[in-house]
């Protein structure tokens, strides 16, 4: 009763009072860099990161960062947390729909891949209930997260209270789950099962069936589209949805069997505690970093369900040490001499809970409330594992996680490493016959895709086309035509389009045309675009930020309008013949043509894809040399209507003359532009010079001619123009033999059409 009163009073204290309970200078004397650690377990960069995270925690503790979720807990929020702690001590769970009752049996915590289908269902349902149950505008899930904030739990990290504090925190969270589903329990994530894979991020753990995708916004699995109560820290863009970047950083790593051996071989409790040795907390922290996203920052890491499973494994490792190295009395009494601060002492209050750090050492947790079921590894006598998500690595006789379709299985050919697929040439793939059937089905579907699009009510007034780009693990454009892009138009209608099998410059490898409804006037609409790679795996969208000129992660939502002020800066066209040149600059010399990546691109990767990698795809593609005998230049003509007017170009080098009726040379999109044939300068190292003139009934017309230089200055001239394969020696910059490109010469079609610019021809005639 007394500890409940203490807890109740504590929870109702304003945060200004909470922050004064501890003083930051208590920890100022501790130099993280000088603390011992097993340096052969970590790189210097990893240890620097650990110390950086400690510094961040201390700064956030002093800054009272929990205020971002509210000034103080309301009475209902405090009552919820108080009830959870009361149930933790009494081991109570829900009985039907009435009040909780005491549970006599212990909870058995299993590795997440060892759970049965019904167990997974219960756990994931309970987690979603906590996520969707609001207590005065804050979800129950977020209240548990708030408890983990540094000013709420000032002694939860960076000291000997780290292990007992999290043991109590996890148990309270588990009670929260069991109040929603009585048969739920807190599973643990044994990351050593993933650590030995060719690429741990390909583990089946990060699949639709288990924890959902690990590359970007969590869009698959039981936690898809979870919103968070706070913005993801350290992000360049505002991210307020569950987000991960598993294995995306160079200095991250998962726990290894060698780490486990080190933990179990320690001589006493002090060896596992910060201030004595930072090895154990460093091991734990680098797995946080490996998951990335919200897990990267300690304060907000409980936003991700993987936090609880990772910490359950840390708690399991601590229990293995306790059982192996300590007597029952030692487990409840042995502590660290160096405690970092008063907050970490043995009899200090385990804030914000109504117990002490000593209480967190109690044998009662695993005597009465829960125990861990170990992984049974395979052997030569029994070469199987007890889960469809695990396989036996017969090289070392250990169970490892299986790998998802499309994942890396290099070195494991011939084993059962691939989940529902086969290891072929280092990649988990479907059997050839199944894959062929999918491709045949795709071919049959793609024939009718455009017809289906056209018949949608959204397209009654026409279709616009834009581009997107799908990027693979190596930062290159995907080339497998089974990759898809799906478009949700917001009214219940959708379209799925496939990757272009072949591309022609300025199309980029990995490019997909996306059909959009035509907009009129000032109207605008929101459209959601998603993508899957050829293996059906989620691809993370990235959008171009014109302010900083970089691609950033985004949710793939496009706002479409004819006005840039109401639209995403996306390029689009209604002309199918012009769509190939979207995002290209055709206002320059052919050798200088540049292509920008589309506004929206998709990273179909388990690695971090940077903006630089995206742009390198476009920069690596160069325009092919035009080897036709002739090319066409543009001239501008202002004239009265004369049906029999002809245009002529005469080469000054070899007297080659070309004539055409003006009506046949006129651009189909701009009646003031004519296309005039001239010799291709790529075939003439000295360049080409021609004189352009007009004839009427065989007589040369006396037209006024002006030449416009690159800087925009115009002056009268004699109609002679020189073009050269060297851009610096070419008076006319734009020319081509490609009939599909010619109507667009002079246009820079990058970003929103309202921002496109046009370069006038070098020669302008008034006849």
C-alpha cells in the first residue's frame, strides 16, 4: 500500500519537480571514453557511438524531453500505470471481460520464431490493442514508452541499475499485454540466430509474417502503418510513423555467440555493469543501432516492438549469467561498487516505479512470474530445428534464421536456408518453373494494363504520365520486369504497372511509367504510389526536396495539380510519345544532355540508399552518339500564310542542298518552329556550316534573319549557322535525328511542368 501511494504521488508530480529529483552533475565525473571495455569486441567508431548515445541520454534527461508527450500525466494515465504495476506484483491477468485475477502459472517466454501461430496471434493482437487504446489522447503503448524517457527513468541506463530496471519495465509491459490477451507473453529476439547470415537484414524476422519489413517505413506485418506520438529524432525529414533501417549502417552489429560466451563467463555482477565495464551495455546498444529508425535513439526506442523483444533477450542473457555464476543469495544481494550516481545505488528508488533497484534483483521474477525457453540447436543426431523459420547450419550444427525470398544465401547453397524458396547462385529464389509461370502471368496481365487504366472512371478526362525509379541493393536500377508499382487514386480505384523491360536513353534502368489522372484548372488530388521488387518485397519511397536538392525518405504520397503551388514538384505529360524525355534537359548540346532522377524513387534495398547513390544512376548514363548521316536543327519562322513556301539548307562545305515544303517541315506541336536537315557534325570532325533560306515559286525570299547567342542576345545575320560535335564550337546547341525527340528540342523538362523552360532556336526568320 505504501509503495502504491509513493508511485501515485510521483506520477502526479509536475515535470519541473521530476527534473529536480536528480542533478546532472552527479554523472559529470564519469568519463565514458576512459571506462574499460573489451576492445577486441568493438571498433573505435562503435565505442565512440556508445559514448555519444550516453551523452545524448544525459542531455535529454536534463532537458526534460518527456514534455513532448504532455506536461504531466493525467489522472487516468497515472491510474493506468499504477494498475499495471499493481498487477505486476500480483501477477494478475484478464479473466474473460471482467476484472483481472491472479495467475498461478508462470509465463514461458519463447524466441519470436519459436512461437506457434496462436501465440503470435495473441501477442500481436495485444500489442495492437495497446497501440490503439487511448488514455486521455495518449495510447497505452505510448505511456509505456514515456516511462522509458530519461527524465522519467533517470537511472534506467549507464549504470548497474540498467539490468534490474529493464527487468521490471519488461514485466510491466508483459502484464499490459496479458491484460488484453491472457495467453500473451513477451517473446525474445535472439539476434545471434541472424548474426551468422550472409546479410542479417534478409532474415525472415523482417518479413510480413513476423515483425514486418525492416527497410524504411514499416508497411508490412502486424505493425504496419503504426503512428508514433513523437517525431523520429535525428531525421532530416519529419517521420512520425514506425521506421527502421535494419543493418543500414557501417558501425552497427548484432549480438554474436562470442558475446554470449563473454556474458556467461563473467565472474560477478559488476563485470556486466557500466562504470565498471561498458562492454555489455555497448553490445546491447549496437543492436539498437542495427535496427535503426526509432531504435537508434534510446529515449524513443520502445516505439518499435522489436525493442521489447531485444531487451527480453538481454534479460535472458542476464538470467543465464545469474543461474550459472551466482547462488540464490548472490542474485539478490551482489551489486556493483561503482554506481555512477546516487540514482544507481542498490537501495535507490527505481524511478518512476515504487520499488528499489534491490527489488529488481529478486528471484521472484523467474521463480514465480516467467521463465525463458532456450533455443534447441540442431546436431548430427537431430539435424532439424523446431521452427519453420529456422534451419540447421550443418557446418557448425547451430540453428539460424531462414532468409526471405530474394535474400542473400551465399555460401549456403544446398541447405534449407531459404524460407519458401531455394538458394540458387547465392540468392533465395522460387523454383524455375514457378518463376516462369509468374512471368507468363505478368505478360498476360501487362497486355491489358493500359486498357484497364483507360477504362477507370478516374481517367475519363485523360491520362498523364510520370516516371519513377526502382533501385536495388547495389544502388543500381532494377532490371527485373517482375518488379511492380501500384497506384492508389484515393477513390477505391488502383492500377498496377510493371517495370519497363527495356529502356532507351534518356530512360534510366529501373524506370516505370506511372499513369495519373489528368487534372484541370486549380483542382488537385492526392495519390499514393507503392512499389515491390521482383521478389515481392517492400521498396521504401524517397522524394526529392528541391530546397536542399536531395532525395529524402517519404511516404510515396503525390499531390497532383497543374499549379506548382498546389502540387508535388513532379514532371508529367499527357503525350505518351513525350514521356520518355521527362526529367531530361533537351535545351543543350546532345553531348551535354542531362537527366535528373524522378521526383519519386523507390529503394528496394535492405541497405541505406543515399541521395548521392540515386543521382549517380542518372549521372552514369550518357547519351549515345548520333551516327545518322543527317540531323535536324530548329529554326523559327514568322510568316504570312504561303502554302508553296519552301525552306532550304545549303552546306558551305560540300554544296549539299536540302529543300522541303514549309508545311511538311513544321513542328507538330509548335507552328512557328521548322525542322531543317543538315549534315551530322558527329561525322565531320571540322564541323558543319549551312545557310538556311526560303524560296517562293523558286525565287529566294528576302527574309529578315536574326541569330540568338547562348546568352540570349539577338542580332541580324545572314542565316548561316555552324554546328559542331564540340559543344563550345557549336552556334546551334540543339539538334537530333530522332523524330520522337525533335518536337521537344529546346525544352528543359525537369520537375513540375510549370517550371519548364524553353531555349529559342539560333536562327529566327521573318518572311
